[in-house]
């Protein structure tokens, strides 16, 4: 065999191994990001459902208690105040949920890593490696 061709073939194989290793790593990163996103969404949905159900039951119980315990005129005023209180609480909860659920875009870290890989490969193929 000619020494120059063998060396070129070795470099080609080495380059291909590095490329495949990077692809495998990036796919693993993709899988982890998808798993993290699914877990975060599931957790948020469970918390939101628990919050909604608990607030609804507490509000219903309070309204029934007010309707039964107080004289009619006083009860109507208290029910009006409770209605406003529930509406304000609902709006504030919605704002907090919107703020908490803001996350970085899906696959941001992966795309940044792929961008770095492309730059490294360009340096490698443009003569950065002897």
C-alpha cells in the first residue's frame, strides 16, 4: 500500500468516527430535552388541575356556607365581595401561571451545540488540522 493513501484513509475513518460520535451525542441530548419538556409539562398540568379543583371546591363551599349562615341582605353583600375576590384571585393565578410556565425554546441547547459542531468541522476541513 502507498503510505499517503493509507494515511488519508485513516484520517477519513477517524473523521467519520468523530462525526458519528457527535451525532450520537446530539441525539442523546435531543432525547433528554424531550424528556425534560414532557416532565415539566406534566408537572405543570397536574399542579394547575389541583389548583383549579381545590379553588372550585373551596369557593363552592364558601358560597354555600354564606348563603346558609347569614341573613339575606348581609349574605348578598358577602356573596358579591366573594365574587370579586374569586375573580381577582383567578386573574392573579393566571398571571403567575403564565410567568412560571415560560421556558427557553425547545432544543435551544441542541441547536447551539450543533452550530458549534459545524464551526469545528469547518475549521477541521479548512486546514485547521494537519
